[in-house]
């Protein structure tokens, strides 16, 4: 099947297996958003709240990704660009709220941070393993993979931050990790926007050529 081995960059998600996997990943992300946001607010952890926001963003964008499968390349590339810009907005929110927390400087609950980060990490590893065969594809498919990969990396970083907070009894690592995650959002946004722009341009080239011939 095209795209199954991660070699076809034109794979557009038109696979019943891929769609079923996407439904599973959507459910996992929605559940973890509720769990992690509640824990992040309770533990006063900026890193957990940033990660929870990422879960929410993924839930919404994966739903959109599922909806646009089979639609025109122009629509898929436009939706991918919206995802890219949403990652930029999430990054700005995390940057801003983290800078604000620097002035409050409340030390989060390390035990809650670690426990929830482990659960989130397991959830994200499951999602990554489900999606790894589809890590290449069009901008819409690739954006799903990048978001899931980011989540897994983010959770590992949060786990390290929780250990550091427990050891030092300081909020510095929690805040630093939140900033690192914001940077990761920006990196993925750049990759998604770059590929989506290229695909969108490809849909316009035939129209330009047709006009020139006319």
C-alpha cells in the first residue's frame, strides 16, 4: 500500500487502516488533554499545561486531518497551513505564559508532574507506534506524524523536568522545559508550512501555465 512504509511523500491518507488509526489517536489525545490539564493546574506545572494544550491542539487538528482525507490537494495544503499557524499561536501562548510564570515562580508538585508525564508518555508512544508507518506523505499526513512525534519528545523532557524539580525543589526546570516545548512547536510549524506552501504552489502552476497558453 502506498505510504505504508513511509516512502511515498504523495500519500494522502486514503487508507481505511490509516483512518482507523487516526480515530484511535484522536481518542487518546482527547483523553490525555483532560487528564493532563487538570493535573497541570493542580500541580501548578507550566510544562504539564503546555503539554496538555498540545494534546488539545492535536485532537482538533487530527479531526480536521481526518475530514480532509480524499479532498483536493489545494484544500489539504490549506488545512495543513492552518495547522502550522495554530502551532505558531500555541508556541506564542506557551512563551508568554511561561515568561509570566517567571515572575510568580511557584514550584510545581514534582510527584504529580512525574506521574502524569509517565501516563502521557505511554499514550504518546502508543500513538507514535501506530503512526510511524505513515511518517511521510503529503503535508496533511506529515503534520499528524510531526505532532505525535513532538508529543513523545515533549513528555520525555517533562519527565526529566519532574526529576529535576524533585531534586532541586525549584521551578526553573519546569519553566525551561515549557520554553523548549514552545520552540519545538515553532520547529514543526516551520516544516508543515514549508511543505504545505510547496504543495499549494504545485496546484497553482498548472493554472498559470494554462493562462499563459491562453
